[in-house]
C-alpha cells in the first residue's frame, strides 16, 4: 500500500473516480474505497473534492470514514504489521511480540515510522490460532513468532 504525500492528490484523479461511480447507488462507500486503494488512506483534500462535486457535507463523509474500521484518515506505511492480540496468541506471547515491535520501531499501535516504512496495528484474530503467536506483514503470515524471528522479519522488509 503506497504512502503518499497529500500534495500528490490531483483533483482530476478524484473527479475521474467520482465519474466512475456517479450513476451507482450508494456511491460514497465504493468511491471512498477507490480513493483509499489509490492513496493508502483517504486524504482530506479528496474529501473536500468529493463533497463539492457530489454536493454533500464533508462532515457526512467523515461520518462514514469514522464508522467503518476499513477506512484510514492518516497516511500508512509501505508495510503494515498486524500483531494478533486474540486470546490464543495473547496467551502464547503476543503481548511480548507487540512490545518488542513497539520498542524496535519506536512507535505505538496505529502509528507509522518516520521513514514511512512500517505501520503497526493489532487485530483480534487472524484465524490461525494454532500457529500463535501470529503476525501478518502486508499479505504474508508469520506463525510461532518469537523476538528473534521478529527481528529477522523486520530486516526482510527493510528495517
Ligand atoms: S488468536 Fe491469533 S490467530 Fe486466532
């Protein structure tokens, strides 16, 4: 997922996405999904353009963005690290893994490293509890994690 500077938001790109969805019912959610797919999050500049073009209040768009957990309002890193904090993973050491990643990366949950390389998130269950503790980086799963393995994984992604 790309981390982009909001100065890269082009009105013509956003208007193109609006045209793509304009005739559909419930245009806002698929439109916002497309914006997020493009930028990795929904920039406020995009919200302003959409509000003006569709004649809706920005606050109504933010209502949707904050209601659905899938949307992000801040830029995210090139790599998204998801640490499972479900019961099985927690018991098997997930908390230690999370604390180690926070310390190594120098960030808290839902923050992004200064170089834009990593965003750290927690999830409640990744559906492979027998492999706990489990961490997911982008689309790849890592099971039976320990602190040394985490250091190796971070190196794999450019730490
Ligand atoms: S609790 Fe971690 S994968 Fe289910």
